[in-house]
């Protein structure tokens, strides 16, 4: 019988860890996280077929495997379908139903060689030292690899942290980047949403000014939030409600939140499943650090499916948004298509 497991490495860390499941919890809401310990893998929207998976077990250090050669022999994605989705999403924004929507797509690759998830994880760790790298293998969720720069909720000593990460440009090695009004507006929408979501949970809230950060082959606009928990949450109860209030942020969903999620589920051509959910250790050895599940690939023996999305505003164009998803997929495409 297959045993659920996870490999993960925190940003800037030199050591990776593995958890083999003693128990796998399947939860129907973030509120059920209270009192549970383990590595969390949550979907974009929780359902009977995509529950929140929590892999509970001992976290142990692991060595990194070497990366073998591989050749991708075919790629499948549909520009026509994306264009159709874009037109539908953009029209809803222009009609005033939404201030922002996030449109996602996927592309699949097949290979003549077997994909080894553990080796892909090791290569991702070497390639993306600034990101949180996670490989989750679950009977329920499947096998997912991600390299994500975006914190949803993390504990740093006695301070809690989150961030507003939005806006995307190609990294060109420059010290200064000129951000478009569209990118700045998109980042501001996310920041305002997070500030409002924290208002009933946080005290001593501090918010940084937006600044540019590198994430693999891209740069983003980021604002940092640090805070202490309201006294009602200091005993650990209610943290699940905070996670539920934050997820999904407008960086992966849209505004207004509930209506945007319903629109995406009804109108997006792909089933996101665990892409744009969140993952990370939850009270594992005293560590809690949940990250938004970005730069994702879903793996099977000879196939990997890459996921990416972008935020649409009234100013968005289909061509620029398609190119943004191409850039975002590049982080995982490099891993599953490179040869040596």
C-alpha cells in the first residue's frame, strides 16, 4: 500500500525534510486545522474530491538526490481555449461585476523517460533557493511539486507574517524595475484585502511599502505584514478561521472574494484542484508556515501538468496575460524538460 509522504525545504534553508505519514487527516474546512499537526496540502476550493490533506508524522532531515537527464517529447496546451476564457473573464470585469479576476490554465508534458518526483524536488531546491519547495505525494491529492515564493501565514518567533504578492515581470538582472499602473493597482488590491482580512484577528499590525522581489525567472511587487494575534487566538484556537479569512487572496482569486471564486469555478476551463491552494508545515516541531501553492506541477509516471495564472483587470490584454502564464510556467518547465 502506498504511504503518503512529503518532502519540503523552506526558503533560503540548506536542509530539506521528509514526513512519512503515520496518519493522514482529510478535512473539509480550514477551521478544522485547529488542534491538528502535520504538513498541510489544501486545494483552491475544498470539496469531497479535494479535501484538505494533512500528513502527520515525524519530520526528519533528508539528503538531496542527483538529477538525471530527461527529454520531454510532447506538450499540450490550448491558446484558443485560453483566449475564450479570457474574453469571458474580461467581459465580466468590464461590466463591473468584479474589480479583479484571476484566470488560470495548464499545459501538459509527456516524456519517454520516467519522471522521478524526488529527483525533481532536489533539482527544484538547487534551482530556486529563495522559494519554499514542496513535494506532496498523497493517495487522495496525487503527486504535486511546487516552488512558491508567497507566504499565506507564518509564525516567526512571536510575530505572525503574511504578504501581498502581485504584479509580474521578467527578471532581467536590473536593480530598478518600472512597474505599470496595472501591476501597481493589482498589488494594491491584494494588500487592501489582506489588511481588511486581518482586522478582526491581528493587533500591532505593521505593513511595509511595496518593493520588488525576485522569484526564479520573475520579479513581483510585495508588501510585508507582521502582527500579533488577538488575545482570543493566543491559545491556538481560531487560527483555522484566520486561514479561511486569508484564503484565497485576490492574488489567486479575485474581488469580491466569494463571487469571484464561484465565477472561476463555473467559467474556468481547467479544474485547479490543489493549484492556488496552500501548503506547508502546520505546528510541525513548533513551526507553522503556510505558502500559497504556486509554480505547481502535477506528476505521474510519464506526464507532468503545469499550472499558472494571472490577475485580470479592465486594462488587461489577452496577449500580455498569456505571456505572463508562459513566464510563470517556465520555473517548472525547466525542471521537466531539461536535458543534460
